[in-house]
C-alpha cells in the first residue's frame, strides 16, 4: 500500500516537471522565431533605406545640375541676348539719328571743328545722358578734345562690344565683392569708350560701315526677340522641373526618415527578444 502511493507520487512529480518544461521550450522556440522574423524585417528595412537613399541621391544630382548649371547657363544666355538686344536697339536708334541727320548730305569726314563739336554734343545729350551734370561733363569733354586726335572709328561693333560683353559674363561668376566692384567700373569705362566711338563715327558719317543697314539690324532684333521668348520659356520649364524635383527630394527625405525610425523600432524589439531568450535559457539551466 505504501509502495504504490510512493510510485504514484514519483509519477506525479515526473508529469509536473514535464508540464513545467513544455511551456519553457515553447517560449524558447517562439522567441527564436521572433528573433528570426525581426532579423528579416531589419534586413528588409535596411535595404529599403538603401534604395530610398540611392533614389534621393539621383534626384539630388539632377536638381544640382538644373540649379547650378542649366538654370545659371540659361540666365546667362538670356542676359547676353538682352544685352545684345539693348546694343542693337541703341544702334538702330543711332542709325536712324545718323540717317535723319545726313541722308541729304554726302558722306565725308571733312566737317569743321565747330560743326563736329555741335553735333557731338547734340547727339550725346539726346541719346547718352539723363541729367544736367552729365551734359555739363559732355561739354567739358568736347572742349578738351578739340586739340586731341579723333577717335578711331575703324573698329567693328563686335570689337567695340566684346570687352563689355566679356566683363558682364565674368561678373556672373565673381564672388569677390571688391573684384566685382572693379569689374563694374571696367564695364562702365568700356561702355563709355564704345558710346564715344559710336558718337564720333555717327558725326563723321562713318556709322554705316560699322553698324550695318537698318533692315539688317531690324532682322537681327526680331530674331533675338524670338530667341529671347524661347529662352524664357525654357527657363520657366527648368524652374518648374526644379520645383518638382525639390518636392520629390523632400518626399524622399521623409521616406528615408520613416524607414530609419522603423529600423530603430525593429532593432529595439530584437534586442528585447534576445534578452528574453537569454533569460529563458538561464531559467532552464537552474
């Protein structure tokens, strides 16, 4: 009787240990599976971060090209066309002035000094000045030039305009304020020399050789205005693409941040799962 009760107690104890061990083993298995699943999710999220970062870099490179090169290049080209248009329109205006002044007279350079001085002052006051101070300065210049040799009017308009156009283009890339200021001074000096030469050529009847015919100028002006309209359309298109790429860049950054946060959450869960697994293993060994 006592022997059978002892055997039943041993059996009961054995069943009790089995019931206790089974949940631990199940929890170990579940924890291992969780760790495996979290590892896969972590790798998948890291891959998504990598892909989104690559897409973001591609968008950023395209945006940089548009902003630093295409937009700047287009603005420079528009500036050049506007500057050329200004020159041609002034040139056409001066040609009209020359035609009106001399179309009934023979083209020669034998005007007397008083005639030349009178026409020079009259021309430059109409077309080159906007203040009494500048007109007084012109009067002083004419008076001082009466004993000086005439300006060289054999230069072409391209040669006259080249220094000014070159300086305007260079100033677009200048970052030193002092050099930029010096450059503007050079531009004004070249423009003054150019206008003085053109004025002298106009007065002496030589303007036709350097400025071309009126119809040719009008054709150039019309072609440049058409080109300017096209360039402005292209610039608007470039700026529209810049805006679109900036929006895509912000969206890409948000996506990357989202995946990075998701990665951190998964990594935290995995750390906790490892700690739980370690605790379960220690519990089975005690």
